[in-house]
C-alpha cells in the first residue's frame, strides 16, 4: 500500500469510535495524532487545552471538539506503544481522558510499573487492566489509528488536523487560535 505523503486531508473522518472531548459535530474539530512519550505531542496537547479554554467563551462548549488518536513512534520512544495500550485499557473502564492526562504529565515515567500505579490512582480494576495489557487487547485499535494517520500523510507525531485539514503552521496558541477562527468562518 502506498501513502500520499503530501496529503493534507484527514483520511479517517471523526466518528463515535474516536475518543472525543466536546461535540463530534462541533463547528471546529481538532484531530491530533500523538505519542505519549513525545515531548512535542505533550506541548501540542497543552496548547490545544489552552486554546479550547480561551475559545469556549467565543464559540461555546459544544462548538469545539477534540479527538486524540494514537501514533506511537516505537523506533524512538520505546514506551509509547504500551502507554497507548494503557490509555485504551483505561478507556474500557471509562477513564480514557484521565489516563491520557496522566500519561502526558508523566511522560518520562511510562514503564509498566508506573502504568499500573496510574491505573490504581484512577481506581481502575487492576486485574482487568493487566489482562488487557498482557493480551494486547487494544493493539489493533492503536494500529488502526496509525494506519489512518499514515493514509492522511502523517509521518511523525504530533500531527494536527483542524476540520479535516492538516495544520502545518507554527505551534503556538495564537497561530492555532487564528486557524480555528479561520476554520469556523
């Protein structure tokens, strides 16, 4: 299979299968491909949170959506895949966004013992969490995210799409907010 590296459009459209904050049919929907062990991914996530907070006043809470998709870069981040699996195992217990936040905050501590500690901190069923990780229950879902990213021209994390169009500009709040305003016009 070949991939269009120049593609600027999102190949896999947002759906109810995604992890989403806000509304799926919002006026502005971010889709971020990220890696929990990637410093730049954590920074982009923080920028999006700031932009979301500032724009809730202008657009309203239901007019902004944020979707996170996994794009672990295992060749340079050895713990990224397992962290993504931990996020999915937490999602199965209704705690995706809580685990997502912890993983980005503690991205230098993503070994298995830490992942179990985070699951415990969230009050997850540890037995189920460990079974999900040991069985590789969510590997296919993560691979589907990666495949969708590749088909959308993503080569590395972070990658951000705003309303289905790749955001190629500089990573700062002002630039992202300007892109959001433009996407909403």
